[in-house]
């Protein structure tokens, strides 16, 4: 018996509103893409493989996505949105003390990728292997840097050192996480979070000092 939904045959979508069917099938395709791209990489990720993994007829793929690039970009965006939601919640709960806010961001991000290594592979590894996805990664990095610039550093607004610091923090943290997940940094998660928080806070303080000095000059 076929494991795919076939036209003209009653199946798992029977009785569901059309919009709900489309949304559920889209979610299944995204879940399949996460599992394939996050474990096998690009070599194991194709439209056909995704449809087989999701147990969907290929016609349903093109119901939601024009091509594979659109699917993986949507997956990347979903992961970033999920991460941003968790980070924002943790930072708000940490209050206004800068060190605690930075720690909340570092801890939440580290936990997010450590709990599901597929997320880390999609966000930090496979994004480099596809031109369209890499463009999205770069765009997202710039957006995150602006967020960090506004929230995590405390220099004078508009001072270049603040933007430099944000860029270093965002790019450096991604590399740090990949080194740790790959086993190149044999320390436990608490140590990683504590040390990274201290270093990142210190870098922010240094940027604030430089900007203040310039402002007085």
C-alpha cells in the first residue's frame, strides 16, 4: 500500500478545511527538511527525498514552495524565529542588568542548538553550502547585529565601535558554538555560557568606554 497521499483517495486530510490542510502539509515538509538537511546535509536533501520523508505526494510540495531553495529558506527563517522568541523571552525575564541579559541570550542560544543538533547544522553549516540560503544567513546576521548593537552594547548611538562590536559578537558566537558542538572545546555547557558571557560583557564595556571617550573629545 502506498505511503503517499494520492488524488481521488480519502486520506488524512478528509474533513479538514482547505487552509488547515495546506498549513499542515507545509509544516510536514519543513519538518522533513529539518531532519534531512540537519542530518544528511545537501547530499540527502532533494524535493523527492523531502516528499518521501514527509509521506506526501510531490504535488503537495509545489502547493507551498516553488522550489527546494524556497523550502530551506523557510526552514531557516522558522528556526531563527523560534530562536528569537526564546531569546527575547529570556532577555526580558533577566531584567535590565546588562550582564544578566547577555547571559540569558548566550544561555538560551546555546541550549537551543545543543538540544537539537539539526538546528545547529542548518543554521551554521549547511547555510554555507547553498547560495540562496547563504544570502539569507548574511541578511539575518546583519539584522541580529543591529539587535545586539541596540540592546547588548552601551556605547554612544551611531559610534562605529558599537557596530564593530556587534558584528564581532554575532560572528564570533556562531563560530564558538560550532567549535564547541564539534568537540573542539571540551568544556561543559555551563562553563561555556559563563566564560562567553564574561567575555562578551567585557567587550561591550570596552566598546562603551571607547565611544564615551570619543564623545567627550
